[in-house]
C-alpha cells in the first residue's frame, strides 16, 4: 500500500515508522530481523531501507603499488525490502538515489521493485563518494532528485526509456522526497532550497520526510514556510534519539544540523554513553509528544542500525 494511503487510513492518528540501514556486507537477514523484531509491536505501517553507494578503498599490492577497489559496505536494499515485506507483511520504502546509477540501471531497479510488490520509493540525489568533494552524477545518470522523480513519474505513466509511447501498465509508485528544516548544506539559503523542494512536489512527489532535527521549532518554522510556498503534501518529521556522547559532534558534521544548548549540555554532563542514551531517549520522547500534539501524520525514527533507544521512545508513546 502507498505511504499516503496509510496516512489517510490512520484517520488523524499519528503513526510510528522507522528507517533501517542494510546490514554490513557479510551479515545475514537474522542480524537485520533482530533489529526490527523489537519495534514491530508498535505496528509500523512501513519501514524505510536506506541505500548506500560505493566507496573506494586502496589495497597495497605485493609490488608496493596501490590498487583502487570499488566496494559497497551495505548493499542489498532491494532484496532487504522484499524480505521484510515477505517476513513481516508490512510495506517497505526503499531509498533510491541518483549517485552511482545511470538511467537504464535506475529503470531496471524500479522494474525489480515493482515486480516485488513494492509500492513506494524515497527519491534522493545521494551524497558524493566519500573521497570526492562534490556530487558527480554517473555518465547518463541524474544530477538532482528532480530528474530522478521525472523518471519515476514517467514509469508510473507507463513510459519507459526505450519508448515514447505509453505502455499499458505503469508502475504506480508513491514518491517521497527529502526536506531540510535547517537547509540542505549546499543550498545558498533556505528560500532557494524550498524552491527546489516545491519543484520536487510539482513534478509528482507525494510526501516529504525531513532530515533529523532536535529543536521542534525548526520543524514548525519549516512546515509554515513550506505551506506559505504552496507545498501542501504531508511533511514527516525525522527524529533520532541521541545514543552516544560522540554523536554530539558527529551528527552536526554528518547531517549539517544544530544540537540545542540544553541537550548538548545535558549530554556533555553525562558520565558515560549509557547516561547519554537515557538523555537522548527522554529528549526524543518530549519532541515526539509535542509533534503529536501538532498533529503530524507520522513520527519517523532513524534507528541507524540500533533499535534499543527507538524502542524505549516508542514504548512511551505508542
Ligand atoms: P536534491 O533534492 O537533488 O537537492 C540537492 C541540492 O541541490 C539542494 O541544495 C537543493 O536545494 C539543490 N537542488 C535541488 N534540485 C535542484 C535542481 N533541479 N537544480 C539545481 N539545484 C537543485 N543518502 C543516501 O545516500 N542514501 C539514503 O538512503 C539517504 N536517505 C535519506 C533520507 C532522508 C529522509 C534524508 C533527509 C536524506 C537522505 N540521504 C540519503 C541524504 C541525501 O542523499 C543527501 O542529503 C543529498 O546531499 C541530497 O539529497 P536530496 O535528494 O535532498 O537532493
């Protein structure tokens, strides 16, 4: 079922959903299910599965020269989505990125998803490869999420790359996109970022999921600005309970977000990570309660491969 239909069927009740990372290469589905199992009693109508692009590593050969190897540490998004749907009978939302794909490969991935009975995709540009400074599209690939949305919408209308004529059957994907309450780090200003966000909706995106934020006011302001720009689709808040002291500096550097002073000081004062995780859970519960009162259709938690804290938050709310 489409994500937007889940929202309609909820009749104003706030839903619980979460995002998981594919396990590291070499792990198996048991590892993944052990992260998901503790969260299933809170009835998530769908689970997001992230996509991780290739990285370059250098291995020293016997002759001393370095060999460049392309590797993906967390492959398997498509298979994992199918396995989750089959095992738990819940919908999945695979993340689909521009980076590393040309248009043909994107079309083939979407055809696979369609055959597997997956009705949703979160369409993203993706970040640059770790060793590069800026995002470089694949030859014959897409530069921005806007272009990838156009391809998905074409396929929804039965138009594939090899034919201008509409085929009989379209794919029918519900399309989610990313939004940034604290601005995407490359955007010159929030207004410009919102202009492109609006473009993504005009092209056919059905809902927005936000980058994580720790200050609800940033989300409220973002929603107000989106509505003022004429963006009417659901805007799903993305939340992450902080779990370690290191995340105090790691999360801002990775995701270009701010940690409010009160939270930062409380985490700094914690003697260890156990105490920090407790502070993180309490903060996320307060954030979630306020967002529920605001009437958000869904609270979406970034588990980042660990379910303990998300479970504690869900236990307090759902
Ligand atoms: P875009 O919407 O393409 O925007 C990129 C930048 O270009 C922005 O600054 C925007 O203002 C500007 N822009 C947009 N369209 C245009 C245009 N047509 N012309 C000119 N400028 C434009 N990354 C992964 O690799 N895998 C994941 O699974 C993943 N999941 C994510 C889930 C969520 C909810 C979020 C918020 C992010 C996720 N990311 C993921 C990270 C995301 O890929 C990066 O933030 C990336 O840098 C931008 O992706 P985007 O889709 O927002 O890009």
